[in-house]
């Protein structure tokens, strides 16, 4: 837990670093006010009240299949040619959705990874897509 007061461009800021979450609050031109705010924040963090860090809302968790469906309709259908749409649909249907379909799409803050191919699926020689071209 760290609460620091620093001056930046003629204004005083309070920097909070707690449980791998960081937040910066601009207090204004008064160092005394910034020190008072920092003391209040330290007290709240010591008591377990994390109201100042809970201003961010967590993104709703959706499955990879839902995300893929939304991405396909909003991006691929509106910007790609018919043959490209067919190829993207085939890659998703044959390769991505069977492995990742039920996996929850998570944000980068949650730091979870999914291995592909999974242990439950047999290892099959499939072409892998690298930078827009097929390699075997």
C-alpha cells in the first residue's frame, strides 16, 4: 500500500498503489490539501475501505462464442468481401469455436490463459494462420 503526494505542472497529485491497482487524483494547487487527502486515503485503505479504487466497473464476462458472433456481425460482415467472410466463418467454426467456444472472455487484468489445442482434444495436424497466410 502506497499513497504518495507529488507536484506535477503546478498542481499536487495523490498517487495510490494498492493491490496492484494504481490511481492518480489531482488535488489542486495546495500541498496542504493534498497531504490531508493522502492521510484520509491511507486511513481508509488501512481499515479496508477501498471506495476510491472501486470506481472502475468490471466488464461483463461473455463467452468466446458470443464475442466471436458479435465480432463477425459488426466487423467482418460490414468491412470484408464475401470470400473473406466465408473463410473467417470457416476458421471460427472448424478451429476456434470447438476449442474456445465455452471459455469465458476475460479482461487483461484477470490474467488467465487458455492453452490451444486443449488437453481434451486430440492433437490434429491443422494449418495454422500466421499473419494472413497459411503455413504447414
